[in-house]
C-alpha cells in the first residue's frame, strides 16, 4: 500500500495537534471575563500557535506541491474520491484563512502580533475600530468551518478504518 512521505505525515499530525490546541485555547481565553493577565497571556499564546500553524501550512503546501500524494484505492467510489479531494482543498484553504483572519483582526484591534514575544510581524493595516467587529466575525466563522471540516475529515478516516476496513487510515500513520 502506498503511504504518505514521512515529512507529509509529520506535518499532518503536527498541524492537527496545533490546530486543536489553538482552537481549545481560543475557546478558553474568550470565556475569561475582563482583561486579566491570564487572558492576555492566552491571547499571546493563541497568536503564536496561529502563526506557527500558518508557517507549517506553508511548508506543508510546498511539500505537497513537490511530492505527489498516494493515489486513492481503486475500490474507492469516484464520488468519495471527489469529496476527499475537495475536503483536503478546503482544509488547506482554512489552514491559511483562519490564522490570516486572526492576524488582521488583531491588527484592526490595534494589537500588533509579536511572535514568541520576540519577532514583530509586519503591521499591514492601521487600527480600525469599524472593521474590527467584521474581522472578529470572519475569524469566528472560519474557525467554525475549520471545526466542521476537521470533524468530517476525522469521521471519514474512522469510516475507512472501522467500516470499510480498507487500511486507508494507515497511509497517514507515523
């Protein structure tokens, strides 16, 4: 059985763990009332994780363009192959769109992003109180789309593993 390359597998699982962590941290920080030191720390960590996801997504996309993924099994119906293709494309778009929307939301709020507290990212727009609520909503909606796509992706992998028993899941295991 064809497998994904080791770098593809590593990037897949690393990005998945970082996205789960970033999402969980985002839910936690917005539930903290007021503007506490803990909430500010969580916001920083959330941004750092988001920037890391974006950087790794760039690497992953470059790797994907340079190395062809394994073909779908011959027994897999064409409609499932088409759905899998579009799901993967959507996940790639969201891996870029979610952190970028968060970055612009932060800039609109007048809060620059300083990666790891050391590397200031470029300030591409001035604070914009009028745009801030829209960018906050865009970031939220994209996150919910990412959650939905993530859940569908996991359910499809579980279906292939436990219902179809076609070992498709093993192609992405370390």
